[in-house]
C-alpha cells in the first residue's frame, strides 16, 4: 500500500478519485490539473454571468452515486422532470417526433435480431433488419463521416443509437422478444410512455451551474487536505521513467501521451470536430429538455435547452459548422414536439474535437496500454476509465482500482478492456 496518491487530471473523474482516495484512508493526496480551474471538459465557459455549455450534460436522479458523493462534499443539486425526444424519418421520408425517447425510431415492423459478428459498430448495425440497418448506417456516416466497420460498437452509446425503436412493430411481440432474447433487449427499446416505464423520470443538475459545482469541489478538496495544483503540466515521460515507490498514480487525463514513453504505437483516433452554438431563447415548453436528430439531414444532431443566470439558453450541437441563417429554423423544428421556440441572439460558438467515439484500433491500443502499465507498475498506476462513456461506469471502475491499490491486490479488468 502506498503512502501517497497523485491524480493527474482535474476533471470529474479526477475529482471523484480524490474524494474516494480520502474515503479509503489516504491522507497524502495531490491533484494536478493542467488548466487554471477544475472541471475539465464539463466546465463551461462563463460569459456575462451565463454558462455557455457545449452539450447536454446532467446527472441521474435519486440514487445516482456521483450525486451522492458530491452532495456529501457540500454540493447541491436540483431535480427536474427528465424530458427528451427524438426526430426520425418514416418510410415515406416524413419527420416523426417520438416523445421521451432519445434514440432513433425506424418505421419497421420486423423485430428479428442476430448477434453482432464482431465488436465493430458496423457489425452491431448489421444485426438489425435491413430497413433499420440502412437508417443507422446513414446516420453514422452523417454524424461522424467515418466507416462504421472501423468504429468500436460501444460508440453506439454516445451516438445515442445503442437502442432502436421499431415503430411499426407489434409492442406485445417486441416486449416478449426483449424479455426472452438478451440481444433483442440490448438492441431494441420501447419508449417509456408506451410501456408504462417509470424509471429515469427525473434527473439532476448542480444548483447554480457547473462552474459553481466545480468551485464547491475545489473548496471541499482543500478542506479535506487534498493538495490541488492548478496550471500543473505533468510530463508523462518523466513520471513513467522514475516512478515514486511510495506513490499511487491515477491518470485521469487523456491517455494518448502515455503510449510513446512506454514504447507503444499511438493508435489512430477518430478525428472529428463538432461545432456548437449557444443562443438566447424563449421557449414555452419544458426546461431543461433535449431532442436528438436522427434524420441525417441539416447540421444539428442535438438541441439542448437549459437555464443559466435566470435565462433560457439553447445549445445546438452540429456535425459541421452551421449556416447561421438556417440553424434557428432547424432548432425550432427539432423542439416543436415540446413547444414553441423563439431564437434570439447568438451568444457563443465553438469548434472542438470530441474523443468519445473510439475506433477498434483505439480500444485495442488502450487494452495493450493497460496491460503494459499493469506489468510495469501493478496497482500503483491506475488508468482513468478511458473507455466507458457513462459517468457512473467511470466512477465504478476507478473506485474499484483505488480499493485494490489500497489493499495491495490486483484490480479486476474493466468490462470495456476485455472486449476485442
């Protein structure tokens, strides 16, 4: 068991790792963040007292382990009705709105399914009946401009196509298939309003916004005695070349810089940037709310409406830089299933890459990286749950590794690292 924990990366994963390390008994804890504030990609830019969010980020309702952890450290959250929807095309090419379902609805009666032949997103898509597979492939190519056969199947989750509603299917037969066939349950969904589902009805957001949440976390960490170093740029080569035997390292930052110092080839990543536009809006429907666009047309793949500083704002997440004359109309059309939207001034725009869609090569490379780190450092080097997209899965993986390091036992391999 080491005397010290050093955490590289002050995003949500790193912050939660520091709290867990303290709970497990470590008292010499250092958290190093390369930028001037905690929060990582989840910390929005603040302009004129308003948060310019880059996308739809929120937490679960009652029982969310992240909310429980942060609440115990002084953070406060507000519960809201979890409303969302999606827009798809029917067999005649008409736009169809599906309430309280964030995935694609395809006008298909067939519910046959096969087990994916490989771990690729292309194989996952090919497991569906032809009409569904064709729509999903068109959507993926529009969204990512990449070959689904080169993308890992777990990318279906951030793409929001991990489950599909076959809108023309018999609901009784579909429910029976989901109850008896694990792959049907994995790949198909029934919107909660059509099946009486009561889970996921509420969600939470930090009171006062995300910037206030991360400021609260900083104060809580300091109160616990965690040494927080901002503007701290850590050299992976130096860290790996001369590890401190009294130290357990949690690498919660981007793993890409770790490959070369360990003599490993850096895998090719999916190089795709997305544009985001934040507008002041007036909306007469629910807030917060988001709508996914699965038509593979236009530029916005999601519109998320939220409140900040007492004002309503909407962020349009786009697969490419948008035509600003056409974008407000796209936003109004997507949200029309929930209410009437008036789009005001553009407050913020940005173009950034998102490293949440893993290629097969990247997943294989991360698996090799994990093995090399485990061979060289044992439990003294903890990878930062790089593969999972869900926040709760990341928390569980890092917490398990911290517990193993504290007890001096090998940590179980994460499910994502076992695949492929």
